[in-house]
C-alpha cells in the first residue's frame, strides 16, 4: 500500500523550500548531469505525478530492448531510482516505460496484440535501469513524451512522463522516418502535462552516443516514496 509523505517528511526531503504548490505529491524527481551525480544528490526536488494516459496496458515484458524492429533514431534511456527521503538508490525497483512510434502510434491499442515500445527493467544494485528504444514521434495535441511507472515491492509508487529537449527534437524530426510528418503541433509551452510534470526538470538529459553509435543517451533520476 502506498504511503503519503507527511509534512515533516516533505520538508526534510526537499529542504523546506518551494513546496506550497506541490505539497502532498507521492514522487520526487531529480535530473542528474550524469548517473554518478544523480546517485549522490543530497537535496530532492518535489514534483507531482501526472496522468498515465489512455495507452497503458498491464504487461510484464522484462526486456532492455523494446524496439521490436520499429524504425527510428536509437535512444538509450537510463533511469536511476532513488529513495525520496535519503536520495539513496533503490535496488530492484521495477521501471516500466511505454511510448509511441515514429508515426505517433502506440502498440496494444484497441485490443491489438502488438507490444512494441513497451517494457520493464529491474534496477540493479545502484538503482539503475536502462532501455534501448527509439526517439518517440508525436501525435496531435501533445508534446513528444515518454510514459513511465516505478514499482517497489510490487506497488506502483510513481506514475509520470519524461520529455525531450526541443532543439534536439526538431533536428531529429528532420530525419527519416520522422520527416514525412512535419513539425509537431504542440510545443512544451502549450502542453499542460509538461508543466504539471515540472517542466524542464522532467526532461531527459540528452547526449550523443559515443563509439560511432547513432542516436542519443538520455539520463534522469526519479525519487520515490515507498
């Protein structure tokens, strides 16, 4: 059963500042410059959870590579799951992600058997979970985004969405297979869920992959209340 933070917990976890607008949320989120930095942050930033949206489906596909052959620019996502009170990593947390393909379509819609771009990973001893996917496309009315949940001990402790740098997104969408759809119609500034999720603090920190590999690596740390 999920446990809400009481006022003392919140003040302790977030340093006692800037909490009026978000007091009572169940999850904390920290954007780290890299994985090592994310694991050593001492002050947690409180941000509210956001809707799971209409395309979540219950499944237990534990896998790192969730592409299932879908065309798109490679994206490696690296999450670090942290204890919101201590900011220490949570080993064996279960991270779930799902997002649309380059054409803006989700799998498993309307009873379809497809399960592309969906999956779970169990965090390692350092609280890290990694996925290989593609840069998500877009659909009308939403800025490009990736859905996620975090489970600890079988309980869902965070439901959220993460986002992508807009300059990088525009550059990616000029490439195949994204180019044929044109520019996305909803920037971050017009997307209510982006602002609810904390704005830029909910963006993956993106860097180009090294070693001659195409695409990007995106990192973010998520603090949860257990």
